[in-house]
C-alpha cells in the first residue's frame, strides 16, 4: 500500500497544474453556460422556437446535443453537455498516455518496474488517478449547475454523466498506449477517438426521430456507438436516468482490464503495433533540414489536413439541410433567418464562416505542433546535433517556422476545396460558393498567431513551450469559439484571435483585425529569430 500511495502522490504532484486547469475549465464552462442560456434564451417561448429550428435543421444537432424539450435545465444540457464530455475525454486520454506510454518512451517505466512497484502498481496508480480526476470533474459540473439554481437531481446526473464519459476514455487512452510505440502516436489515436465519438454522437442525433411536439428528439443508432451519446441518454433534468452510465463505466473497466492483461505479457517498451525498421540510407527527398522537419511531422500534417477537408465537406451537407428547411418549414426558416440577419450576414455566409472558424482552429493546432516538434527535437538531443553541422541554429529554427506557415495554408486550402465541392454538389448557387477561398484566407492571420507566439516562448523559455502553447490555444478557443455560447463578456472574447477574423457582411469584409494579427505575427516571428541567435540549442 505504501508503494501504491507513493506512485499516486507522484502523479498528483506531476499533474497538479494541468489537472487544476482542466477541472476549472470544465467548471467554468458549466457555470457560464447556465448564465448564457438564462440571459439569451431565458423564456419558454424562445427556447421552444430555438428547439424547433434545431430539429427542423438536423445538421445543427451535430454541434449541440440531443434535444429533450424546453426548460432552463434541459436546454442547458442540450447546449453544453457534449462540450463538457469532449473536454473530459481529452483530459482523460492525455493523462492516460502521459503516465503510461510516455513513461516507457523516456525509460522511466523500466526503472520503476525494477523496484518493488513492479509492472502493475504503476498502472493501478494511473487508473485510480484518472478515476479520481473524473470524479472531481463530475463534482464541479454538478456543483456549478446547482450553484446556478438548476434542479439538484438533474445537476448530479449531468455531472455523473460527464465523469462517466471521462472514465471510459481513460480506459481507451490506456489501451491505445499498449498498441502504439510512441506517446505521440498514442495521443493521436486516443484524441482522435474522442473526436470520433463526438461526431458519431452528432450524426446519430441528426439522424434521429423528432418527437410529435417538434422540440424533442430520439437519437439514431450511431449515437449508441459513442460514450458521449451514452451520457446524453441520461436525459438530465427531464428523465434523470442512471442506467446509461453503466455503459461508459463498463467500457472503461474493460479497457483497463485489457491493458493490464496485455502489459503483463509484453516487454517494457514494446507495443502491439511495432514501429517499422527505417531505411539504411535516406531518400534524396530528405536532402535538407526542411525536408527532414516535414518528414518527421508528415503523419500529423496529413491528419490535420484530412480534418480540414472533412470540415469543408460538412459545409455542403449543412447547406443542403438549410435548403430543405427553406422549402418545407417556412416558420422555422423565418426564425433562422431572423437570428442570422441580426448578425449582418446571409444564411450561407454565416454557415460557411462557422465551419471555416473550426478549420482555423485545426490550422492553428497544426502550426503549434511545428514549434512543439522543434522543442521535442531539442530536448531529445537531435536538435543540438543538427545545429552543430553547417546548418546553423537560425536556419534550423526558420525551417520549422516555414513548415508551420505552409501547413496553415494547406489546411485552409483543403477546407476551401471541400467546401466548394460540397456546396456545388448540394446545388447551392449563392455568393458563398465563390467566397469559400476568401473565407479560407480570412482564417490565416489568427492561425499564424499560434505559430509566432509559441515560437517566441520557445526561444525565451524553452521548457514552457508545450504547456504554454496548448494553454494559449485552449483559452483562445474557449473565449473566441465558445465565449458567446457560455456568455463571456465581450471584453474577454476580444482577447482571442478567433474573435477578430474577418467576417463577411453587407459592406464586405473588415480586415482591420486580420491586418493587426498579421503585424503581431510578423513582429513575434522576427523577434524569435533574432533571439535565437543569442541562445544555445539544448540549453534550459
């Protein structure tokens, strides 16, 4: 027991700041969402109208949840639960990989396994650590809802659903670490599975059967393939069902048991999917540091680009859904238009802008990974070896900056291509079809911020590159993308670069914010290159 407690305390100490950040972020989203719903959709009539619009346009449900009728509690659960579950899932998978495959990758797991801890106690400590973290997340969600004067019984169910979904992904993250030979691969697989569960739930909700009242929906079968969909089936505030939570908890338990079984039978450092042996000689295409940096990141770049293309293709599907509503449900269309025109844009323009904003987040994350990769190369010792050659530290770092810039452009161009194809295929002949390329360009200044600022951090404070980079991006997404949803004050949302991307309107695009962001990015990039001349690669 003493050894187990030592391992558990070590995990608590190592994760103390990350864990506090995740839990406070989840709690803040829960509390702010109630205030935003009460302020924006406070009365029964408004909630009923919005739900009828959502059910008449099923693609909207992909980005919301399962409608279960009006009421402040039910409407809040409809608006925010899927995002809370998404955050809990990513918190759990990153935690699982950090304390399993990452430990083996660095060699620490082998040292720990040579002590009385053995091979199973570290896994047990990680599992308990993850479960406790999700129980805390469940508690803060429930307390946040209760403090916002929602029904206590429904609030407890909503919190428990969030925690149960997180525990299921804790098990998935641990199992993914058994299959992949690197922590980067395990994180990519497990985080992608969280996103896939979110989309499966979304498609299941969109393909569901509307109720006779036009304000509730029975989920389609794809939703039942997703742990997030299982959490929704609790019907917090309307049914308060506990039995669906057995499904995510069982999945988490089965995955943890499978992980223990596999770990007991494999060597430390090995994986079920072994990495391929590399070539003895490099191909000519790798002749140069830029080509090497691109090769090292090609897998993640392709993944982000596919995400951008898929986001663009979804634009046409949503456009078709809105077109169908226009023909079959005039009242819902009138309500939808009133909401859109209040923001000064046409229906197609607003829908395209929303999807391209999501693609901009993908491009920003892809650019950030270029700087993170540079830091990983430096920390592992390969970076210092490279700059000891005629290459030089400025050229080495500039190659990563150039690669990050090119990947931003690639993600946005593929998004535009997917959007153009899908809109044309859906029969949309509006101005938005021709403007998709400009919409892609609109997102580039904000994405460049998340290349330039982390580059400056990398040069000035190398150890903070990874945590600071993801923290800045996460806060920017929370304020710029979800700020309006959770009722954040405008002065706070203005801190996010995503709040200043050019948006089409009756008078054209306002590029004032975009030009400011380009200027900031240029200054930060030039400053980082100048400071790079003064520090050693590999220094702390």
